[in-house]
């Protein structure tokens, strides 16, 4: 993710300042109202918003108001739920923030205590669900760490025009334990493992089924393979390979003279 130099300079410059501000606020155990004031300053000086024009506390949700909202061109880009700096972020706080977003039709949620920042995207399905897009501790940010700056850029005003949050969300959906588990147990990876085991053992044959059973029982955590998120990841990987196989077969039949190649046996299903 390319961060514009002027934005990178602003992030680098402001990290140290607000790390000190947050430490003082934490030592004084400031209340939620004072934490909201700090967050407004951070949205302006760190993330590049105009705190008078882009940040509002006037977004009503079911007869109440969320703490803050980032609104550009009459569109709410983020709802921001703030908790006092001395409080940990709890599941009940997340449910409250997700409920606000679901009722307002705003998919992007920031839950923060100033120290801890969490960014969520709501999935408007039945039932309503959500993804944790990124999380960081502001106190632990290193201005020289590109990954840390990338997380901050997800929330920046400039990042909205570059679809930074969408790009980071897609990265989160792809680089996770469920996708990794599904890939490792797929024909392609199992086939590679089978060939390498044959080399290491100087010819001992192991079936794909034996490899899958061993990986499932001895290597990969059960929670990575079971449950709703695991099923979604497995479905996503399966659809990708089905699409890739179909594309390969169509490309083969389109060769000059109408010749088609013999279909290749999947890597993980070769005969012994």
C-alpha cells in the first residue's frame, strides 16, 4: 500500500506527540468526554480530517447519538464509538457500535479508547455479522515501521480516496488462519507435500488421504477447520480452484485444430 509522502510525514510527526498526550490522559484516568476531545484532535492531526467540517457528534441512531462520526460530502464514512481511556474495550462495546452501524446503514465502525483502536466492517447479512479489519495500540506504534503506518493510513482521509480500507479488508480476509488451513488441505499443497515426503524418505509412498488426516489431527488446530468461518474459507478456496480448472480446460480446447490436452490428475490425487 503506497502512502503519499506528505501523509507519511504527518503520521510520523504526530505519533510521538499523541503517545505523550495519551500517556498523560491515562495517568489522570480521564473520563469518556475528555477522551472524545482527544480523539477529535487525533482525527484532525493524525488522520487528516477537518475536525470542524468532517467530524460530527450529531449523527442520531434510534433516538440517541453515537460519540462521533466522520462525514464527507454528506456521507457517513465511519461511525466512531469512544470509551474512556482507562476502560478496556469489551464485547458489549463492540455490540453497541455494530448495532449503531447496522441501524444507520453505515458499514465502517471505529471502536477506540484512544490507546486501542479497532476498525470493523459490518456484513449486512442475516444475521448481521462483522469483520475485524485492523487493530493497533497507539502507544506501541513505531513511526519507522511501515506496517504500523499502513494501519494508520486505513483510517486517514487520504486513504478513503485510495480505497485503503477496502484493500486492507481484502488482505485481512485473505491472509487469515481459515484460508491458510483450507489451502494447506487442498490438492495443490497436499500434492507438493506428498512429493517432498517421497524425496525425503527416498521413495516411501504416502497417500493424499494420509497426509490430510495427519495435517488435520496433528498440525492444524481444530478451530481452523471447523465452524462457520472455516466453512466460508474452504468454500472460497474450492470455488477459486474450480474456476481455475475450468479456465485451464477452456484454454486447452481453444487450441488451433481443436486439439485438447489430456486432463491432468490433481496434484494431491496422483496414483502411487
